[in-house]
């Protein structure tokens, strides 16, 4: 519908009314606005961005991925794919990384982003304390942000895309419970330096324990281990646990480091049922060789891809996006892994 033609004015006059700039008579302005209301006209934001050649800068702040097989390389791939598709609309991305074992690196990179003052931010709020301080500053500056992989209820993202951590922990417990005897020993293992600063791991633990609170007449013993991402320390901790408890029937590792634990149990004649997260190559290999029983996958590439588009839709298209977005909880086994696709 040609507003200018219907109002009997020039395209430039319509543009001045739409963008509230320049001198337009009150009568002409009212006529154009009435046509817009009557026909529910919405300006073509994308065409406008193309015409203006405006550069839209997004920033991402995610954990450093040392190689392509690391978990955090996956959401970064999804972000990259989305940005490449949106490049024609002037979208550009500047990526920033922090070391998960060193929250100070998060703060330093966050300061660089504030200096950049981007149009929007994709953020993995892994370091809870530092993330909340950063998002409070973003709120004050009215810079929109979308969370990936984890959500913080104390923050105000325009949207977040995550797997329901409590529900995935509950599902892991249910899978472990199948086929093990009553009064079994079950290990719940967090491989992280600072558990209290890793909100989503605590939520997985909650879901896991919630399930066993509902199970009657089994009385499993849940043994919780927290250990840094260090193979020697993991081995020492597991050896001490085996000596103390003798037999372990189930193991739940709350992140993608499950391969470090599965390798420890490889020589055992009576291997426990082992469940962990994510389709990285080391985990896939152990799954295919029946050394890991189940992997719960959270579609990290998909999360990065969707998060970028959510940020674009609200900041560029000016469309209100859904605040809470959850990925499916995919149970991956050696029998179905070849049919699985993340995006």
C-alpha cells in the first residue's frame, strides 16, 4: 500500500512523519497517521536498515573454547551462522571470551564491551556474581541482552534460551534409577572450580535430588563430589570414594566433562551406569563404545543461533520477543546418535 499516493504527498513527507523529523503541517501529519492506523501499516525496518546502510553491532561474551571439540565452540558456531545470515542487514559481531576458571577475565571482557557500547549483547551468564554486576550496568545503560545456556532470575534479559536444568537433572536421575538395585550408591559429580557461582549446575543437582526424594522403597545413597577440571584430582577423588563406598552403581556428571569420569571406570569389570551432557567428540566415542550410557544434549548450536535471532528481532525488527525459550532435553544413546542433528 502506497501511503504517499493515498495521502497525496511526497514519499519524503511520509518519511518525515514516520521518523518524526522535519517540518510537516498538522493537517498533513494527521492525514498520514490516520492512513497508517486504518491500514495497520508497519514500516519495513529491514528495508530501512538496508537503505541507511547502518551498522548494527552485537557483542557476545561466552566462555573460551580451546578447540572445536569443546562445548563452548558449539553455541559460538550457532551465533556465527546467524550473524552471517543477518550480515545483509548491517549486523556485525564482536566476540569476547572469558576463562571459566577465572571470573576476573569475565569482568575484564565485560568492561571492554561497555566501552564498545553495542546495540545488543549475547551473554552466557556462567559466572553468576560477575554476570549480575554486568547486567545491572547494562540495564542502567538500556543495552538489551539475551542469555544463552543459563538464566539468572535476578537479571532482566529481553529473552533467554536454555535447557530446563532442573528438569534435565530430574530426567538423569530417572534414567539412572532404571535397572539398579535398591540401596545402591550413586555418584553426583560436579566438575567445576566454583560450584556456588555455577547456577545451572546447582539446578541440575536440585532436579536430580528431587527425583530421588519421590522414589520410595529404594533408599539409594547419593554421594556428591565437587572437583576442579583436573584429571589427576578427579582420579584421586574417585579412588578415595571407591575405597570408602566399595561399589558404585550409577554416576551422574552435571556437565560435558563426563568423559573424564567414564575413563576412570573403564577398567572396572562391573562398570556403573554413567550419564552426562553434550555431544563433544570424546563423549561420543565413549558412548559408541558403551562406556557412557546416556548423554543429555541441550542443542548448544541451536541455542546460539536462536539467541542471535531473538536479539535481532527485538533490536532491529522492533518486535517483542518471547522472554522464556527452552530447548528440548534430548536423550542420546549409541543407537540413535547417527540420526541426531543439532540445528
